[in-house]
C-alpha cells in the first residue's frame, strides 16, 4: 500500500494521472509478491518527502493493471520510470536509492 503522498494508479486512470500530468511523474511498476518492490516503499516515501510537490510519485501494480505495464514493455519489477509531457524520459529496473531517483529527476523539473 502506498503512503498518502504516493498515489496508486490503474489502467483506467493512467492517461489522466501520468500522460496528461503537467509536472514530471515518477512511476514505480511493482507487484505484491516482489521482495525488491517492498524494499522500494520506504525509498519512495523518502524521495517524495525530498522532492515535495515538484513531481508526482505513482505506483502501478502490474498484476492488477497489465495494460499500463504492457504499453511500456515492463518485463520485470520493480521498474522505475520518469514521464514528462506524456513520454518516458528515464527508466531503470531494480531497486534505486532516493538519491539516485533525485539525480534522475532533477533535469526534468
């Protein structure tokens, strides 16, 4: 479960919440059964507190929302992507630190 600052997005809300967002969006593609995904939860909370309202942080459960994962060829979890103006501008697989995420996001703020 995401914190109150991190929104869970579904296939139905992906376009509005991600592709039409006016600010950069960091997405964590994850699954409930994924151990490394669980390790990302506190990292994402730390990251969101650090960046504040300058970007949106979203989680997409790939098992419940296969459309959002398939559309961007997400084959492993966790996969972290940054969207700006409806396009992926940065993407990595595996656990990333909060500082790595901040460094990746900075050029797009």
